[in-house]
C-alpha cells in the first residue's frame, strides 16, 4: 500500500513539473515582443548575423520574437514604411527615393561598413581599367543611380542591355553582356568557384563617393518613436550575432545554410570568410554610420541632378539606437 501511495505521489509530482514547465514556457513566450524583419533578397551572407542572433537566442534574451521574411512583390522599404513590418534590409542609394516620397523609414545601422560593389567582366575581354569598358555591353537594371555610377567610372559610351541577372558569371559566360555591377563578397567568389577568370573593378576604389552604405537596417519611424528601447534591444542582439559571425565564420555559415538550405553551401562558406571583415568599422564598431559619408553621397546625387531636392544633413539616418 505504501509503495502504491509513493508511486501515485511520484506521478503527480511529474505531472505537476510538466504542467509548471508548460505554463512557464507559455508565460515566457507571452513576454516576448513579436517583430518582423523583411530581407531585401534571398538569404545571403549580408544577413548571417540576423540568423545567428535568432538561432542562438540573442533576440529572445532581449525579449524579442523575431520573424524573418523575404519580400514578395513590394520592396522591403515599402513593407516597412507601411507598418506591415518594423524592420528591413535596404540600400542607401534606393533609400533616397523613399525619403523624397516621405516614406516613414530610417536607417538605424550599417550591415557592411564598405561598399563591396564593382564592375565585373571576363578577363578575356582585356579590360585593364573601367575606362576600357567604353563601347561595351553593360547589363543594366535600368536604375538611374546605378547607370550614372557606371557612366562616372566608365564613360558615356556603352550599350545598355536591360535585365535582372541572378547569376552574373553565367550571363558573362553566355555572352549576354560584357560587364555588370556585382558584389565582390558574392559574385566574385562565385566566379572563382566556377573557375571563370574575371576582372573586377571596385566602385569605391575608382571614385570614393561610391563608398556608400550597402546594405543598411531600416526601421519604421512610428516603431522607433513608440518603442525606442525595443529598437536598441534589436541592435544589441544583432551586434552579438554579427560579432559571433566574425569570430566563428564556419559555424555562422552553417547557421545560414540551415535557414537557407536551397543556397549554394560552398559559396556561402567562402563568402562568409570574405565578408566578415566588413561587418565592423576601423574602430571595431558594429552598425555605426558615418554621417559625413552618408551626406556626401546624397549631395552628389543632387549635384548630378539625379534627385531634384537637396536633402538636409543626416536625412533618413541615425546612430541613436546603437550601443556605446
């Protein structure tokens, strides 16, 4: 009888523990603030720190339940501006158009501290400098700012080939165009892995004004106004995620691959090793935006008549929510 009583007590104790844990977990989840972050494109190594912070629980430590989504038809800026998401990934050159339309968004952190974009062509084309690309076929997304950037570095004479290539190397090999704007930490590595010999001309090396911020983290202005402390917690978690990716590029790449199984694993691994050095500025800070550099690029757009209104200093950007 005594043994039977002990068994019953043990069962009740176990049930109580399970029930308590369930309720505790339920209460914990209730405390988490649900936020949505919209990516700019398919998951890639620009986003590694985001997935690391989510996977390793850095967001939960800050009381945040982050939902990471890819944009559908609308851009991340449109989705964040409409309030359908609090956060998004975007680019400084594209942001200017939104600011001129008074879209309520602000860049609150730099994902990369250096613009890794440049012009890529097959080595067999024989171009030694960007000027050698004059008269050649340029693959354009038909974006006025991109096209003006290319004209500044290459010159006026080129043939425009409209299109949205998802594999720049394949397009070059297929002779669809002669050169294209790509990112060194992704497309250039992809060309190397495919054993395709290419030349690459970094935009910022040939014209420093093009060392703009690409990409950045944007936030909805109402979210920043109403929940500034939560915005700070987001950035705190993200900084931990990106610093982890710097110190553990292989493990961080594995986390990205787990969240983007359709991606090229070898490309992600190699890209992660390459991109990590751009996550921090020269002072070792994550996320901080140089306002003078930000302003210089927007002033250039106005001087070149690519925008019809001169923007004030620090338009659409702030470092207010970053840690010290």
